C-alpha cells in the first residue's frame, strides 16, 4: 500500500514522529528511535552543544534515515525564535524546524500570536516550518496561509499523557486542513495515537509516553504498531458508529405518520 | 509587591492551621489533581506522615511526566567571600576573622577552566557575599562576560539588586537568579540578619518581584531550614511561589530548602532540625502542590538522600561543589561558607544517577536564547 506522508516535498514512510526529551539515557533513546521506525525526530537545541558535532545526544539521534527536526523550546517570543532557528539551521545543517514558542514555563502552552508572527518570518527566510500550536482551527488556517509546512496542534498539554483532550477541535482542524496535521503533545497511550489516525491525522508526535514508560523500547514498538493500525483503519473507512437504532419498538416521535 | 501579601498572612495562625490538619484534610489534598496552599499545609503537616509512601508515588509520577527520567546538573562558583553582612549562621559573617578574597579576572577564568575539567558542566551559578562597593554589579557583569565562552546557562546567587541592575546583568548573559529569603518570619528576620543591607526584610522579600519585572528567565527561591518552624516557613514560600507564578507567568521557578547542620560556623546552632523523613515529606508535598517547579538539592545533602530522592521529586543537583572562593583552582584551602555533605566526584554522581535510570542533563539552555539582551548591550 503506497501511503507516503509528504511534507515540503519530502516523503516519509512512517507517520510516527518522536521527541527525544526525558529519556533515562541516550542509549535507551537511540534504541527507542530505532524500534519505532520513525523517520522524523525532534530535538531541543538547548540540549545540544551547537558548536560540537560530536555531541553525544546528537550522535545518538542523527542517522541517515532520520530527518532532524530541531525545536526552539526555551524561546519566549518570535524574535528569539527566529534568532534561535538560524542558529539551529547552521548547527544541524537543516532548514526544517519545529517552531515552539511557549512563554509559560508551567504548562508549556504555545503562544499563538508569537507563533504566527515567527512562522511568517521563518517561511520568508526559507525554513520548512512545523509550528507547535493550540488545537485552534482558525489559528491552524492562519499558520497554513503563512506557509507552514504542517500544523502541529496539541492533544493535551505537553507531558500530561492525557490523550486527545482536544478531540473536537482536532477533528475540525483535520476536516479543513490544506497541510498535513501532526497531532502533538499529550498523547499518552498507543490507543490515543490510533485514535488520532482514525480521525484522519497525518502523523503524530510522541515523546513522554515513550520516554517515561517502564520499557521505552517496547513502548516505541507499540506506538509504531498502533500508528499503522490507526492509519489503516482510517484508509479502510471506519464503519458508521451505530446509535441505538434497533431497540426502538415503537416510534413515539413519528407514529403520527403511520396513522 | 509580595510584602503587601505576606503581611496579611499571620504566622501564628498559619502554624496553628498546619498543626491542626487532619487525616481527612490530607486525603482530600492527595486526591486532588491541583492543590492550593491549604492542601500544601495538609501535606506537610504531621497528619500526613503516615502517607509518605503514597506521597512519594504521586511525586514520582508528576516528576516523571514533567521532567522525565532526567536530572539537571549545575555547579556553583564562589567568586568572593567578602561580605558586609553579619548573618548569625553564616561563615562569611563580617566579623569572622577569615581571609577575604575577591577573585581577580584571571583567577575567575582559571576557576572556570578548572570546573570544565570536573565534568561537562554548562549551568553555572555564580555566588558572592554582599559587598556592593568592591564586588557589585560591574564585578558580576565582568564575571558573566568571562563565563560566556565556557557556559551556556549563567545564573547568579548574590545580594538582592535593583530591577535595573538585574536588567543590566541580563545584557551580560545572566539567565537566572537565586536568592534565599532564609526566613519569612519578619519579626525574627532581623535577629538573624542584624546588620547591613540584608537586615531589611522588605528589600529582600520584594527582590523576587524586581527580578521578574526585569525579565529574569528563572528565579530560585529558598528557605534556610534551621531558623524558624520549617512548616510555616515553607508554607510562606508556597504562598510566595503561587504569587509569583500568577503575576509573572513567563518566569520559571525553582525552590530550595537547604538544611542547616549543627556544626556550621562553630557558633550558631540551628533552632529547628528537619529530619530526613521530613525533608522527603516536604519535597513530595512541593511536587504534588506544584508539578512544574524545579526542586534543587545541593551537596549540603548527603549522598544517600540525593541518590534516593533524585528519582522521586528532585529535578536539579550540583556536584563536586566548592563553597569557598578559588576553591577549584586558585585557593584550595580558603574558608567555606558551609560544609558540604556529599563530596563525591562528578563522575560518581553521574554514575549513581545512571544506575537509578536517570540521565544527568548538563546542557539544558542555549546562550543564543539570550541574544536579545546581548544585542541590546552592544
């Protein structure tokens, strides 16, 4: 089945993206990346020694089949993000960028105003921008209009593992999308990932649910399989969920039509 | 300013409320996903002592979610022990007949280089006594400038400054400020800090507002355990933390509760002692109260506490710290501010964390994030 995900002209066979924070070691992280079959991995530039190409964490992430997706976690406004993005482009040799602007260090919720501003500027500067954003359908339209390569609306606050808390909004975003929709943040279990695909998400990004699992490598496999299953189900066309049609013996609302 | 807030909170009443918390109050607090200060009081009260194991599990869960299996590493550097204050518990007390050192520029650089030999430290905490005339803002600015080639994340722990002074230091790459209130007991505060600028409670307690107003990214708070009733003191810090988070929501916060040891400074004996169990209880309570606050344990705490608490709620640690100016390279024998209890090598701390399935994170900030301030400086 040819079902490639295409972002900015680049094809991906895997629709599972991985984050690289919170792992118990770089070795475990590398194994989880491999087991997940992912081809897109995001990494926080704040964690990497930018001037050092032998940085241990980077060494464990950078592989020929992996698209590096540096993120700007730590910046608080568009100006800082644009500056950091340029540093990242130079350090990692890629113009792909996960734009993260969350000025609130408690809930790490993205600033919609600054994110849109930065997206506009970064697209002009030649970046492939994948912005992390609220599950706000209007904002997602605005980001796509500004030239974002995807939108990355959140399912729940980062790290909470609470699943598709924003389900209704994600459905609206997917329904209206002109760019791939990557459901990011808050996905806590493989069933959440499967559900995101079933409603039509193009990809999911998972980090905490894998990195803090008792066995991160096994969990990476579980997410890989759930992603494939969810996507297949979506393509196969889910049967309509039946409301309770059968049990109605009489027709109290429409019996007058039979008279 | 926080002084207006804290003056409306009665110390004795608060103590009474904490001590009269019941089993039901504790259960209610532990059942909530978002706790308020009342819940915090229940969790640090004696009534919560039987729930230590449950609290540990909750604390671990929240810590994992928010911080993962990682511990952020930092290292302090004392660049001067000169001080005009006379804090009764402190080794740098103005009347202590010790050799006073203000590290010169080349000495500071030698210290930085020596630190880099200990481990891949990238988060540096620059510490001073209070001597604005000889080691004031220009001296700190210089120390920050000199640190930039070696460290991405620069924090300071110095006397409270004016808002514009914090803003000035941001231009030199300063990312965070740590300042311990020591105690929130205003009436007794002056007893412990009889002289110098530090004797002014309000100046110190409002320092945090000034830091945040100057746009400091990260603010560290602390109560020195050993002065006043620790339960009440830390409750006041919880009020303070909530106040700051509400008013300055772009800032990240960390909390410390260093325990004073009976032997420090020879003279001063702590008024209250916090047991290891109580330290664990208050750490868990703080994490359940605030899932996102950074909880820091220094080398004041012994090895077994640091090793075990690392997986349960603590998120930041130092290693191989010297608390005397020049201690890393220039003057290995000068006087410490306090005695450390965990003198393991950095590699041993790292190995112990790894053995517990935790990744020690040395770099978690990039100096390019501070570029705006640096550009302004030019």
